[in-house]
């Protein structure tokens, strides 16, 4: 969170986002400036899905965090000579799933990462639960470990710069059901000007 206590929040810009418009706006933010990735917890066989986005305006990131009551905003690493970046990071499993399920219909660039992340969150450990084994003290099967690592490596591949597979896969129609359609313009004759 920003340490500057003299800045007062103007909540009006965030009030305009409700329902589908809220999730479409967040999807646009994630597609443009965000990331969906996985991290491996050191010394364990567990992986965590993370959603992150950043901006030089701490108030903008804090407004999103407060609006959704999920994640945290912290100053991010900033190259020397650049403006300070503030990162909104969501890494709690339930929060990540909640957000991804709602933005999925509106994601364009990061749709494949979101689908993979949701698959991982929803299916991790399912084979053990079907066998009736408890979560506490259970030994993870080699098959489960291989699947987790496969998901992790696939996410890394999707997030690699220059990977053409990560762009525009199974994308929705932009604007979908939240933006009214625009009537096609008539052809301009010599006297008309485009407005």
C-alpha cells in the first residue's frame, strides 16, 4: 500500500464498474498490463497460481484491491531512473479462482493461461481425494507430481516472450455482450467527411 497518507481516494471512477463491465475492465487490465503465472514453493512439491498487475499510480492499483477485497498492493522492483511501480498481487487460491472465473469470458491475450490456472486449481490433488486419502500427511503420487510440473512448465512456456501460441487463442469477440454494437457506416460520397 502507498505510504503517502495525504492522498485522498476518489472512489467515483471505480463505482462506474459493476457486473459485466467490472470484469471486462479487469480482464482488459490483466490482458494489457497483468500476468497470470505459477510459482513453485521452495522445498515443496506445491505450486501456486498468481495474478499480478502493476502501474505507476498506486491509487489505481489500491482502488482495484479495495473494490474486489482481494490481494495486496506493494511497491515493485523499479529500474533506476524509472517511476516507482506498484503491483497488485493476488495469490490466495480461492481469490485467484474467483477472479479468473469472472474475467475468463472477457480475456483475449491471457485466456489460455487463465484456463490452465483454473484447471490446476480445480484438479490439484483430485486423484488422492478419490482414493479416500486425507490431505494431511499424504504422500503425493508420482503421477500427481508429474502433472503439477507439467502445468508449471506449460505456464512458463505460455508466458515466454515471443511465444506465438500465447496470443489470441480461443479469444472471445471483443466487447462481447457489454458494449452495444455500432451500426456499419454508409459509404462516404465525395462531399462527406469522416467524423
